[in-house]
């Protein structure tokens, strides 16, 4: 295949960026072959910005049935990602879904099954995996440079959002339209990086605060405690209500400590492991010697989303390994579903999450959720996801 014909469904904030990347030739060996949006304003934008040669569809039915497609990017609100991706796979298309993979792991598992059955290339827009700083941390952890991990603390409060952001779309920040708050919209990037660097924990206890800083139904402030089978513990904190925000990751291991902040990595490396020092040191007070060094990292890519799209196209055309395999989208959702469920049930939740319990609890919240649907807005009725 020379040039992959890519269609984009959902031409809102993010879909426009992906469509323009394709249209402007930022992704090699791919072209924008069609777009689709149920919103007339979005279609008008497409008409004005994508030239006359890109067919514009008003609904998924016509888009999947009539558009000239080899591949599709799903850029609609979260609830619809699995459903639309499955449509793509059933049609024999390669698929790239936006994050999060969906709202519940149950629907995402069905999407993964369809991907597997189709044999097509499936990727997910976890564009922060392109950041060299996290690639380096992942290598340091997996190579054993830090020794056994003791504690992981990540404060992710740099996702500040004002009320006007939440008011900007009918689907945003309701149980019915979005299915969650910061855990599903902003923090999936870090939750994915967490599982990518450290794997999944065994159980989670989380405290979510709903509408703490904004007039919204869903959570805008979360503190979660995570436990691993061999004793590693973690604390994950995220909020959209703090300014200035923090993005600081601290990892304590038997061989020292890594601190990641502002795209820099500092390593306080012990000359003898803490466990060994503890066994052999006889001087009472005292602690292991440590050397501080800064780990060199390359700058972040200028267009991180286009890097993921290019990687997906390269996987289709040349068999290049995927940086963000779509099947892995379920893993960060395990974390966010566990955090939600823990907060709703006020107790520990094991991973893998009890999918039926999650669906039941979410359905209760959807049943009393606000209907913020505005005229001609990109609203998805979540009830279609509870088939
Ligand atoms: N990877 C990232 O960095 C990143 C950044 C922002 C958003 N996102 C994700 O992208 C998705 C979209 O977010 P957004 O901010 O662009 O939202 P948005 O509301 O700006 O755009 C969504 C668009 O989808 C359209 N739509 C809804 N249902 C549709 C359907 N069934 N068929 C066709 N079109 C439909 C809406 O009309 C709207 O224009 C979300 O899942 C979000 O989490 C990812």
C-alpha cells in the first residue's frame, strides 16, 4: 500500500488538528480521504479549511458505508470510541482511537476483541509516550537501575481547567455525556504512562471529589493509593482546580531516587543499596551515600500527535512496531475505573476491576445525570453504551 486513505470521524477540537496534520502532509504515506461530524458547525469548518476535495459526511452510517477509506481516526467523545472503532474493524479498516479507549473496560474489551479478529493495525493517541523523559524513566526502571521500587508518587495538577471549558460542550463533565472528569479526560495520559512504566497495581483505594472546584457532576480532584504485590506503593494525585499546577513524579527504589519535573530527570544514586546498607551498617544514625546526577534527555517532539499518527501509518505500510498499541488502552482504563469504583463504593478495589460492578454504579449516576445537550452539539447519549 502506497498512500493510506485516512478518514477522521469527529471534527471538534482534536479532530481538526488530526485532519489538518493529514491534509497538510505532516504524515507521510497518508492522505485525508474523508471527514464526518454530526455537528453542522464542525462540517462548516471542514468545508472552509480542508479544501473542496475532501468528502464531508453527516453521520457514521454514511461515512463507513460510502467514504473511500483504508483507515479511520476516531475523535469523538469517549463513550463512542469502542462502538465506532468496532465499526471500523468490521469494515476491514485500520483504526486509531483517541484516548481514553472508552469509558468502561467492558466495551473496550469488546473493541479489543474486534481488533484482534480483524488483524488490522490498531493504535491509540497516547501521545505523551513520545516524550523522551518518560521513555528514559521506563528504561531506567525496567533495566533495574533503581532496584526494587518502594514508592511512586505522582502529582499531576497541571491540567487546570476553568468553568468556561466545562461549559463549552454539551457532553463535557456529565456522567451521561462523558462518564467521568479529570480521570477520563486529562489524566489518562499519565495513567497510561504510569502503567507503561510501572505496570498495573494489585489494588487501589481512591478518594474522588466531585465538582469541588467547578459546577460539574464529575470528579475534578482525586487522590489515589495503589498497592503492588511485592510491596511497592504509589500515590497518584490529579486535579483541574489548582493553579499553578504541578507535574512531579518521584520514584524511590532500593538503589536511589528519581525525580522527574519540568522535563528533567534527577537521579540520586546510592553507592550501596539501601537494603544492603541496612543489613551491614553498624553506626546507628547514618544513611547510604548518594551521588546526584542529571540524566540527559532529548527535547520533546514539536508535534507529538503527528508522531503517533505517523507511527500508526508506518505500522500499516512497513510493519513498524507501534509506540501506542490500541490494545493497551484498556490498562489505563483499569486504573481510572478502579479509582472511580473505589470512591463510589468507599473501599478497596482489586485489579482487574469488576466490570459489572463498575457498569452498575456508573449507570446509577447516568440515570440522574444532567442533560446538557445544546442545539446541534456533539452530544452522545451514553445510554447506547449500556446495551
Ligand atoms: N490525545 C490528546 O491529547 C487529546 C486532546 C484533546 C481531546 N482528546 C480526546 O479526543 C476526543 C474528542 O475531544 P474533543 O476535545 O475534540 O471534543 P469536541 O467536542 O471538541 O469534538 C468532538 C466532535 O465529535 C463530534 N461527534 C460526536 N459524536 C459523533 C458521531 N457519532 N459521529 C460523528 N461525529 C460525532 C461532535 O459533533 C464534535 O464535533 C475525546 O475523547 C478526548 O478525550 C485527546
